[in-house]
C-alpha cells in the first residue's frame, strides 16, 4: 500500500487543477470538483457518485475524473456513465487496491473473472483507460493501455435477440403482436390502463422509436389535421434529441385518440411545448428530485428510464400469455417494440435503406440483422405458437345476448351492428353505442369486449366473407393474417351460440319429460 500512499500527493495537486465548472455537450454544467456529479442531458438525468470508492481506490478518483471530462464535453451522458460504471466494476472485481498504478496484469486478472454476459465491459473499460493514459494521469501504467489495444476485446453481440427471435428480448411473433394489440385495447376500455399507455403502445408499434425519442416528444409534435407525428431523433450526435425529426403517418383510429388526448391535456393548461408524456401524468407523485428549471427544453418531461419503468409495470399487469414461454405473460420492454417494427419492415420486403431511414440509423450496418433472419424460422415459430396460443387467448371478449331486447342499450342510436355485405339483419349490439369508434364494423367488433352478438344472427355469413377475403390474400402472409383474430372471434361466437342453443333444447326436453 506504500505505492498507493504515493498517489495521494499528486491526487491533491490534481484536485486543485480540476476546473470549477465543466459544460456538457448538451449545454448543462456542473462542478467536477464535487464528489457527486449530476447534470441533465436532453431528456436524460445523469448522475455519477464517486463517494463509494474506498479502501485505497479513492486515490484514483481525481485521475478518473480527469479521464472522464473529455467524454463529458463531447459524448452522451449514457456513455460517460457507462465508462465510470466499467471502472467501478473493475474495482469491485479487483477488491484489493493495486500497490501503485493499475497494470496489464490487473486487467488480465479482471478479464479472466468476467462471465459470458460481462465480456463487453472490457471494451468499455478500454476506452476509459486509453484516454487516462493519453492524458498522462497517474494511476494507470502505459503498458496497460498497450495491452488492451493489442488484446482482442469481445463486444456485445448486437442483434442476437432479433437474430434468434428471443421470446424474452426479441421481436414479437405475428400472433403475439395481434394478441397484444387486442389486450391493450381491452384493458384500456375496462379502465385498467391509462390513455397515455395505450398511445405509447401504439406509437411504439407504429414508429419503432427508442424510448428516449418518446420521452422527448412534445404535444406540438403531432399535427391533428394531417395526423402526422414528428418523432425526435436520437443518437444523431447533435446537441439534443430535438435537433432533428422523422415524420410518421398515424392511422385515423390512433390519430383520433391522440387528438382527444392532446385536447384533454391542453384543457388542463398544457400547451404545444409541453411534454407529450408529462411527468405529472405518468408519475403522479412527481420526480424524487427536480434538476431542471422551467426554462429547460425538457422541463416536465419524464426521463427515458422513468417512462420505460412505468410503462413496463403497467403493461405487466395486462400482458397476454405466450406459448413461447410456456404461456407465461409476454415480457414487454420498449426495445422489443423497436425490434418488432424493424422485423416487420424486413418481412414486408423493405430495403435496407428504407429500414435504416424509418428506424433512424445513420448507416446500414445496424439493419443487417433484420434482413438476415430466416423467414422459415419466423414461419415455423408463428405457426407453432398460433396453434398453441389460440385456445388460451380468446379472441372473442364480449358476451352473447339473446336478442336486441337483452342488449345493454337496446334500440339506442349507434348500438346496432350490421354488415350489409352479408345481410341486412344485425349481428349484434355495441355496449358502447359505437361512441368514438373508427374501427371497421363488424370485423373489429367480434374481437371487442363491448360487442354483444345476438344469438340468432348471421354470424356464419360473416365468417364466410372473412375466410373468402383471407383466401384472396393467400399470396401475402402478412395481409392474409390481418383478419385471423376476427376469424377466430367469429368462430368462437358461432360455437358459443351453438352451445346455448343446445342447452336451451336440453332444458326444453327435460321440461317436457
């Protein structure tokens, strides 16, 4: 430990050379001499606490700070925190403080301890230590940097979840996609999900953005007239996430919901410059600590981590089952929606250029994983899962009524559901009287929890039409699958009606005997 003690005088000198204030890439600032660094970086809150370093490692902190400062000035807060986290992990794994500077042997010993899922940490640590040595800061031997530069450092296996169609982290299968969409709609209708969660689900599926992009959204980014969403772009190396945007056309159904949501927030005092997903709405108790002033561009915005956490917690309560996890509820991290978006683009035949553009990638390197996945694997997964999932995830969520007299709103305007393409006779009633519903009737009705199909209605004719339309699209698997859930729902209604008729006939027979 005598060598460690020798570090301390130079550490004190270094502490005096640290600037009083450093400005980050996004324009915020803090005092680097403090043991707790906190700053805002676009929608992110950044925090690095140097106080836990002890048992001799605290002598390395001044040099560590100096090595981090260039990254603070020119890189994202996430990258800076990853660098410090990599060094902290090295310290925890090393346990005994080096007697002097960190050497190549210390790094070699550390690398040997890393598990398969941790090997990427070595590459991150390399970036920090190379800068450390370049700046001539004490605490790291130059040979250490040479060793790391020459050593092949395994990185993260990017795209592995997409490539293998991982059921926990990878893209949703076609059946999972449909089941999720239906489950979220039903949960919102029952009051189990707030509107912001429904909208975030739909926008994640429609645009494939990162959660940080949605955390950066403002109400003014949606044009209620054209139904176009201008999504802020991330990882552009620009000053902040609102420096550039990518336009997405939003469906009329979702557009109507967003318009109502936006009007509701504006009635409460929010304006076009307010967050699309405000802190006060997403987390009613507010943030633990407010680092922003009302002049900050992202004042009132959730951090990406906060928005992701609340979204995942709420979705976990209503997540439909998946056979790929033995019918456990499907995990629904926001990143899975992005993977699903890219995968579906590739399956629809989009070029690499189009996929890269719609996903906000600066080059084509990151999109290769989407077009490289085997369509045969996808087909096998979807077919197997569809057959297993169908009995568990009921497509029909309403309840059969005998006739209009027994409906929730008998005779009320908008409550009667008719498909004139198959018959002038109604197929059922809507318990919501068709209020604010822009979905295709009666196709969407059969999978809606508000639908009340009548016992003696032409459901078989509706099924014949849907199956005929599906056959016409047989050459396009994606288009052919559009009506799969309504077809299952109609079949379930027909089976329920048959069961009710059978029970009634049995009761009549027993009454006569």
